[in-house]
C-alpha cells in the first residue's frame, strides 16, 4: 500500500517568512499606488513615497539582528525565485491594465521630457519638438525607470544586498521567454548589479534573456565562483568582461551560446585578446581582394565561424564573403610561439581558478579546447564538448603520458589516437562518454589507466568491445548508459556488480549472456531507464528478480505485456523500495487492477501506465475513479504526466 501523506504543520521559520513576504508585497503595492497619485492628490500632498520606502527598508534592515539577517535574506530570495514566474506575470499585467502604472509612467515621461527641454534651452538649442506632451506620447511603457517602481522590483530592492550570495533561477522551471519578460529581465539585471556586490553563485536559465544591464552584474562579480549563462552570451568579447572581473570563477556554463568560437576562449583567458587576434588573423583571406586596400577593423569579424584548418574550405563558399573568419595560424600555435612578436600573453587570474567550463553546442573546436588545456592548470571538465579529445591531442600528443586533472571527457569519433591520448592524459577520469556515428571497436587496454572511472556511456560500440571493456572497469562502474546492439542484460549484471543506474537507449537487450550468473547481480541497482522499443518481458523479469533495492523504473515499451504479468511480478517480488514506476506503452489497466498492484508496492509515490492515465485519457472513467480513491485514502501518490514525453529531461 502506498504511504499516506504526512500532514505536518509548517515550521515556525516558514510561517514567519511567508508572513513577512505577504506583508512586504502589501506594503510595496501601497507605496506603488501612492507614488502614482502623490502629485495629483490634495490629501496625499504631505505623503512622501520615497520616505515610506526607506522606512520599510530600515525596518527590515534593523529588525533582524546579526547573521540572522543574512539567513533570512537568502531564504526570502529563494522563495521569491520559486514563485518568480507568477511575479513576472503579475508585473506584466500591471503594466497593461493598472491605471496607477499608466499615471506614473506619464508623469515620469513628462519629467524626463521637461528635463531634456530645459537642458536644450540652457545649452542654446531650440525647444522644437522636445515638448513634454510629445515625449509622453512617444515614451515606451517598458522604460527602465518606469518598470523599476513596480512592486516586484521594489521588493527586490529591499531584499537584495551584498549579503545575498546565491541567485539560482534554475529552481524555477516555469519561466517562459516572451517579449515582455525580456524587458523585465532588463530591469532585473540592473537591480541585481546594483545591490548584489558579493554574489558568489549566479545561475540563469535559457529563458532569462541577455540584456546589456547584465554587464553590471558581471562587473561586480569579483566574488563569483559559479556562473551559468547558457545561451545568454551576446558576443565573444563579452567573455573578456567575465575574465577581467571574475578572478575566482570556478565553474562557467555557456552551453548553447552558438556565437562563441575559439576566439571567445582567448577573450575569456587573456587580458588583451584583440592583440592576439591581430597576430593570428588572416586579413586578406577574410575580407577578400575587393576590400584589401581599404582600412578594415577586426571587430566585425570576432564572431564569425572559424573553419577547421585541417579540412578543406566548405563547399559553395568564397574567400572574403563575410561568413567565415580565417586565421594565419591557430590561437594555440600563437600561444606556444616563443619567437618574433608572438611570445607569451598575459593570462588573467581566471585561467588559474577555472575548473569546469561547459562548452557544448557552441562553435568552439579543437583550437579553443587546446587553449583551455594549455592555459588552465586546474581544469577538470569541458562539459559535453566533443573536441576535448582533439585539444588533448594537440597539447600533449598521443604517445607521451601526461597527468591532467580532467575527470570528465566526452568523445564521439573514429580516432584511436585520440582514445590513446585520453587514456594517457586523464588518469583521474570519473565520467566518460565514448561514441561513434558508425559502429566501432575499442581496445580494452585504454581502460586500464582509469582506476576512478565510475560513470560510463558507450554509444555504437560493438558488443565484443563493450564486454572486454567492462571486464576491466566493470567492478567500479556505478552508472552505465548503453546504445549498443546485441548486449546481454545478464552480462551487464555479472560484470557490473556495483551498478546503481542503468540506462538503455534505442537498441534491444538480450537476456542470456556469455557469463555465468552470480548471487550479487543488480544487488545495488536503484535506477532503470529503458528507451528501447523492444525490452522483453524476460529481461524485465530478470531485473525484478535480482534488483531488490530498485527505486525507479522507467520503460518505454515491453512487447506483449499483459496485466497478468504485472500481477505476477509485483505479487512475488519484494520491491519494498520502489518509489516510481512508469511504463509509456503498458497494458490496459482498470482501477481495480491498479489498486491491487498498489497494495504490493508499499513505497510507491509515482505511477504511470499509459493506457490508464495517458495524455488522451483525461476523460477516462477509470482514471477518475483512481484519482478519487487516491484522494480518499490520502495517499502520497502522484500520477505521471505523459505529456512530458520520454526525453523530457535535459542534460545536466
């Protein structure tokens, strides 16, 4: 029987915080409306909204003593972030339908227009068309100085200060990018830049868009250790702003920023990237013969895609057509040069502090990876960048051994040399992705150096190579992800006795293997996810028979699966730890059969069998019966949302 909901009263801390946030919202709402009508009302002529705001701010600042204030501020910020999508909607709705906002906007626009007119007259200019009325009509409702007075930002101006160390917007997955949220973000970055001078961790999502006001946050980022921007990078030179002002940054995530190329890495790590660019830039080939005699500045070419120097020029392209940036020599080659004008350039402090740099889905290639590996002695990961192995080969070669601090490598390709380079240079590897567009073999000897390898992904590797590799490192593997044809689930269980997570993608598994069974097969397995459309009933039976500590099961499809099979499995298997069971293409289930199954699974908190509660079964009588029964018995059980799909989770 699923566990019953534990109805515990909220903690005193949560009650106090919730009460204060509600009070703060009410007070800032009042001040917002008073500010709009203060100059229009007779009875409010002695009311000073700015004084009321300062009084409210002082009550919070002096009302909570010592270190408690730091804790309270951070907790309130976390609560506001979790509800930020609703706060944004309320703010946008205020700009559209609230009369107070329009009155305030008109007054502020008139004041700005008047000040411009007076300045023009004082400087001898004509008054012309700079009248307040014209300025008011032409002013945008999303003017930064207008939005700043919204209750949302007034709350943030009170709560945020240098004591707030963490702003993690990834805690809210409900924020959606729109034209209006872009304007909201413009003010948000301005407020954060002004108030949070000692921020240590800033994590943005892809839906919180870049604005030039974000630069102020970076300029005040001397204490930043973790920065996640995703695709919110406007150009490569922006990375130099990070390099110059974030000297202790340890983790930087710019995954998805397609504007970033190899020059962006130079901008991040060196104090004078333009000088390095000029040493490497092939000006004549980039601008073409027509403009060769003209004076051409390099800045417009910083963000061009750089073609691989080892590959032929892309078909259909002409030299100097403006689509590509051509180099006389690679940035890494120039960095290593000790002759002429090249020499060594001054590295920024971030080169020593940076440890993880996520570069997947950018235009960074082997040259950029080489520059990172050459310049950053403490780097341990380049994220899912496929060119990391090429960078290792360029810096260290593939024959000599060299010890780096790399613990994560992602490589997809046919090269054996690059695999040897990874083996020789990364003895501390913990996470490894090896894949290929076409089926390929691996030599088991490359795995012998990886004594700490715990998480392994193999894609399009022939089954014989998979088995030989697992014979070497299987005893230490905790997480295994496979997309390989002909693999046996019994071989996996035998070769990986400490396996905790198993993910099978696309390809079907066989049951019988070449290894004899063992008593400890899947004894540690807690998570099973199968995206293959052909996961047999026998394989499922094998897993449930041995994985007695299994916690989550997510299966795409089990052919010919019947309700009787589920009854037999869960009646005879002591799955006392199973918390989540999801089968995307399962058998037809009734409320009674589901209730019987639930009685056999005492720890279950999430269930999803597509025929019972799929996206198109919202009107199902059986589903409504089940929902009513769950509510009636007060079970702590949720129904899986099949609208999210199989691959709803993003790579972390």
